[in-house]
């Protein structure tokens, strides 16, 4: 067993019943079926989640918003927004999702065990949930709550959040837009839902320069993403020196995904993970927690998750080999981003 790598999972995540909806329990069923068939779950430690407390949820979300969610669940369910269904169990399961990422953080921060990197296979996802609004299939912002928990519970002063979901994590950006202790880095298809995440959205006040948006054109493939990660994320993260790395791991940039138009392969997500692990090994002893976000082709999300776990288990801490050649559209966009970010970072 690889005692450095773990995963969070609980069958209760399947109880968030969304009906005929892209974000369904079948996503986790497909992932777990693939991991078990390949013997991956036996190679690492399983971490059981606990429910987040209301106080932990309110690190990020307003009390009024939490009450709104509770009220919808209490009457048997309903729509939080036009895209986001709740059932009577959703409130409980959303607490278990946020708590699953918190539990992963605790395990990685616990120096008495050997776990260094954990992938929290949770649902509902979270990165579109703003402090006062749920949207885009998301109820509570799991990764943002985990970042605030790291600050509150462990006094961590520099947290890197990498979001490679195909949709911009507007909720995570909103939560930390004025916060210099959290560096939020997002690659996403642009223009696309939710319409945010342009290169000039860089944060404000004390947080100016700590939001790094990499809006990529439709059709970007593995090489384009790796070019962006190597030329923007790696130098900025090296300078920022995070004490902990969190990843919003969505798999809807996959070439087979029905809700987007990117061309990332399943193996590509493993290469992205290699980049993340390289940063974490150099900066914070390999401390990484990933949390599941989007991804709506069942085969693609399972194969992509498997690829990420293969990277975590290999734990090379090395950047992918070989020069990355990409399209002119991507290189042009990366140069535009560098021009904006040079005001804040040495890139």
C-alpha cells in the first residue's frame, strides 16, 4: 500500500438525488467502479469523511444563504437556481462533501501519519458557489471552505488553489478576491459558463495580483494546458511558495465531455497532476488535497480520475518530460496573461 496517497469516499454521496441531471450519482459510481476494477483502491488509504459544522460552512457562506438551502431541503427539495436541484437529503450530503475535504486536510496536516496527498471524491461539487449564492450544480464551496479551514485551524498563511475545471470557478474567485493569503489560479474555456475569469480579473485591495486567470480558447488540448501550466502557474507558484496546495479537479475539459469543447485526454489530467506534485514537493513537502468538481461523460471522468491517482501513486515530483508545442492561439493568450501578471510576478 502507498501510505502517502489516500482518497475520501462515502456511499452517502450517492444520496444527493438530482434526477435526470448531468451531475448525478452515476459519476461517482463510474469512478469507484473503475478504481476498484484496476485495484487502485487497495493501493492507498481510504479516508472516511465527517460532516462540516455550520461554523465551518460559514467561514465562506453567509448565514442567510445557509438558511435558504436548509429551507429548500426541509420542504423536500427544489431548485436552488435553474441548474441546481436539491433533494431532502442534499443539505446533509453537502455538509459531508465539505467535511470530506476538511477531513482530507486534517489527515495531510497530521504529522503523525504518512498521508501527503488525498483526492476527495465528493459531491455535490463546489467551485461555482459564492458566499451568498449556489449555482452551476454547486451548493457549498468545498475547496474555499477547506482553504479557510487551513487558515483558521492551522494558521496557514499561503495557500495555492489550482482549478482546472473547464468552467471558471467564480465562487472561489469571489471568496478570495481581496485575500492575499490565497492564490487562486484557474484554467478554463472562455467564453463559456459562467462568463467570468478574464485575464484582467486579478483581485483587488490586498488581494490584487493573487487571482490568476488563464482563459483558453475552445479546442485547447493537453499540450495547450501544459504550456499554460509551465509558463504561468509554475513560475508564479515558485515565487508564491505555498504552504499547502488545493486542487479543484474537474474533468469536463475532456475531449469527450458533453458540456464543453476542449480536447484534453484522460492521460493529460495525470500530466497536470505531475505539475501540481512538482510544485507541492518543492514548496510544501508534497501537501496536496484535490477535490472533485465537474466532468459529465461517465467513462471519461472515470479514466481521468484513474490517471490522476496513477500520478499521485507514482509521486515522481517531476515535470512531464519533453518540450510542449502548442497552438498559436494558446501561445498568444499566454503572452497576454504574462503581460498582465508581470505587474505582480516575475514571469
